[in-house]
C-alpha cells in the first residue's frame, strides 16, 4: 500500500511539472560539391539525394494536431558552400487543390508556405525567416520573442519554385552576406523548417514545436556548420531618383488656385556591415516616398488618435530593435528628414540600436509666431538590450527631440522574463522631461504584463500607468493621466475532425482610472469562437462598457458577428456587423455629448480567378443615429453616415513586374445641427507599374488623381469653398522612381 501511495505521488508530481519538449539532435550541414539546381528537386527523390544535402522529413503539426505528422509528405534538404546556404523543398499535393499565385514580393499570405528559420546567434531570442510559395515568390522577416514577426526586414536572396504533377518543389539560396552572425572556426545556429497548408489550417515544423510551451525560437533544433564561414565584405549603396509632375490646388487664403510643379528628388542610402554582426546605415535625402497608401480605417468621431503603421523603407528595416512594451518610438512622428544614420546589430548577448536624424518639417506643426516655427528638429534614439537565460532580456531606450525653444527627452528601462515553460512577464518604467519656451515639465510611464501561452488555456494581463505630464514627442501615447488594467483569457477545445478544428470562449476586459482615483471607463467583452478548415472562422461578441466623457456618464453596449473564410483557391472573404450604442464625442454648438445608436459594418473579398490576377474589395460603413429626442430631433435621426470603399486590382506579369490600380472613396454625411463635422467627399485613384528586381533595385511609374468636394471661385476675390457633393480635382501627379542596389 505504501509503495502504491508513493507511486501515485510521483505520478502526480510529474504531471505538475512543466512540459519538456524533446528537441531534435544537432543537424550537421554537409558542404555541397556544387550548387544544387531546382531540377534536382523536380526529378524525384534520387536526384535530390545525389545533391549530397542533409534530408529532413519528420515534420510534425503545431496546429491543428499538436505533434501529429504533417498530413502531406514533405522533404527538406539543407546544405552549404563557401558563400551560400541552400534549402530545397519537395512537397506532395494535388495541384488542383494547391493554393499558389504569382504575386508581388511579400504578398504570399494565404498561399502554401515553405519557411526556414535561422537563429544565427543561437541566442534563442530572435531568428530570420525566409519563406516562399510554390512559385518561389519571396517573403522575409525577423521573429523576436515577445514581439512576434517583423516582415519589414528585407535582404537579398534567391528562390525558385515549380508546380509538379504530384505537388511542387522550391529551392532557396541565401547568401551568407545577407545574414549577421558571430565569426568563428565553425557555426552553431538554431534552425527550424516549416510547411503551411492553408486549406487545412495546418502549420507543421521540424523540429517538433508545440504551443504547450512558452516560446517559439527556444524550441529550434541545433544546426552545425563545421567550417569557418564569413559574410565577407558587405557594402551596399542604393542611389535613387524620383521625378514628378504635379498639378495641385492651393486652398490657402492668400492666393488660392491651381499651380503646376515638377519637383525632383535624388538621394542615397548606404549600408556597411561591421564585424559580421553590426550594420551601419547612412542616408542623404532619404528615400521616404511611399508607393502603397494606408489601408482604410474609421477615423470619424474617434476620441483618441488612430494608429497608422509606418510604410517608409528607411524606418521599416530593423525597426524591431527599437520596440518596447510601451510604444516610445513611433517613426511616423518624423515627417521629412534630410540626412541620418542608424546602427543596429549584436555584440555577444547585447542587441544595440542607434538612430540620429533631422526633420525638415519638425517646426511646421508649431504656430507661426513660435520661435521654432519652420526650424529643423534634431532627433536621436538609442537602444541597448542584454539577453540572459532562455528568451529573457533587459534593456533601455533613450530618445531626444530638439528644436528652437522646444526639447523632449524620454528614457526607459524594460525587460522580458521567461518564468517557466508556460509563463512570462514583461515590465517597463520610463520618464520624460520637456522644455517648452522655458517652461519645464516631467512625467512617468509604467507597464507590467504577465502572460501564459498554452495549447488550451491562454492568458495575458497588463497594468499601464501614464502620468498627466508624461510626454513622448517621438512615441505613440494616445492617453495620459491614466491607470489602466487589461485582462484577456481564452480557452480552446481542439476537435479531432477533418472539418471542425476548434472552438472556445475568449474574454477581454479593461478598467481605467485617472490619478485622482476617478473611474474613467471599463469594458468587458466575452466572445465565442469556432474554427473550421479552409481558414473559416466565426466569432460572436457582446461588449458591455462604461465611459466618463465631458463630465457625463455613458453606459454602452455593442454586439458583433464576424465571419471569415478561404472557401476556395480563388476566393477569400470576411465580413463583420456590429450594432449597439456609441457616444457622439463632437456635438454641434449648443449640444452636449449624447449617447446614440451605432452600426458598423465591414466586409472584404479577394478574388484570384487565375494565378496572376488579384482583385480586392473593401467596404466599411459607420452610422450614428439619435436614440432619444436630442435638440428637437426625433429618435432615429441620422447624426452622420460614413461609407468607405477601396478597390484594388493587381496583375502580375511575372514575379518581378506588375501593374496595380487602387480606387479609394470616403464620404461623410453629417447632420450639422447634431455633430461638429463637415461634409466630405473624397475619391483617389492610383495607377502603378512596378518592376522589383530585388528589395533595392526597383522601378516605379505611377499616376495619382485626387478629387474632393471643393470648388474654386474665380471671384474677385478668388476663393476655395466646400460643396455638398460636387467633386473637383485637387491633386494630380505623375511620378517616376528608380533605385539601384550596388553591393560589394
């Protein structure tokens, strides 16, 4: 009896211990006698074997089955020579079911995906990811523990892909010159390979990577390169030129009217790799031209600033080096730089980043009488982070922005701590100092987060504290003087079915106080989620909330139904509909803010009738109506209507050359007796021809045309006035952009 009790205690203790995943043994990479060709992987297993590369076949699912073998046979081959890493994929599938398109670089989401992850410093903190679809179209990025994926990273590498009668094959050639790693007589890296089968919602990896354990990169296998390799000299110079011809409507009060301009812009970006692991970037008149406009969002009647992601190339690369739990560096705050320099990379277990740049438009946002109006702003950002343990780190960030009579400095310490196989914690503490024409102010910010990652139960909780006078000129801090706690929890029940994958509840809640202890808002939003194959997802959400605004208390509710599906190879669609109540934050003069009925509908569809053509349609409709008698208006009276649409058509001649058309419309119809907002009608058309040989060598030829509800009255005096619906051109532009990558 005693032995049985002891045995039961040992079993219970073993079950209570964190799960330990058996990693794959070290993979020693063979040196190939000659570079492999794609034909080596399209001619059968014998031809692939003769390449002399190491072979991996035992991919196991992460989802939907945790640890189940990959559902379709997959072989991966790895080898190297003095200058390149080679990765070959041979994948079995029915070509009639394979999802693959010839698209622009980095737009392969939704296609069959083949990936290799490389933790070149073997620090279990971050890794490169190189991915292709069956046609060899590329996607690259960096995955960082605690931050996720950053697909803004771009480097030069080569890939091919080909559809086969029984599946497809691909070959990747990654120059060591395109990677960063520590020098040495041999290399020990972390590695993982993956296949994504979207119609089955399947992600399979070698080695076995499970969501039962916190962390992704720490679960990689070990890969050994037994010889000394080096990226060698890696100097890159990218000169560029942009030529434009524009006709613009000047809506100023002094001399309104149309004027023509033909501005040109030339510049230079350079990159120099130091000691194999540090990259120094310099720029003169940097290329900040954008060829992709912001995705449509609802910005009408928003109480706080709406976030728009960065799209400019200089700021995108290695942006993860400056990321912290609180967004203290938001590069869109820098409007029009003249020159700058950046240093990013690793020194042992230290990750470092530095940025120095000016902003020609820094003083243009000040009042005309301000001493700093029109001045350049001098900007610097520094970041250092020390890794320790497994997927843990600590670091600091400092930023400064200065122009005549104005300065702002922010400093912060942060850390991420892996507690065990399931739990991790994140913390940050920062302070700011601002000088405004001799007046000084200072403030603090704090963040504490706790998260559990698992296959069934997931949890994240945060506490966020921003003092009233905290100011980060270069950050994205939409609210100050708050103490806020956020809790999110989910439980997923996995199903062993060919069609039904999982279901389960999700609960999100937020409570916010100011520093006087006054409750500002709270919300609780339970959701139930169902997932099927073919990336089909259904969510039902009910949100109950409270808000204190302009001295008034508002109790709100909002119900949402969301459905998404990739039903076929050629059709993807999503739609959501929400209905409930919302506050009119900007009432007309003489009216206080009031609670109204709100409806919000969003829908999107992607059609790919054949591999080279893609059609995207987006529709958003936001509607606010009175629910009580307000200012003499009956219940149900429209406060405003805001329909937004985007039509996007892309035809890809091949992997390098494409033509794209975007048409955006935005209309706001307000009841000006109820809301302080103007009538708005806006239409934009963008036509772009692109030739992208690699991330640095590109040619863009484009035309854009903007129409707004304004009219030019010849006078005298001349004047630009708003119209109710009549549209007139306000900005028309032709442009040619050319850049060329010189690599030494």
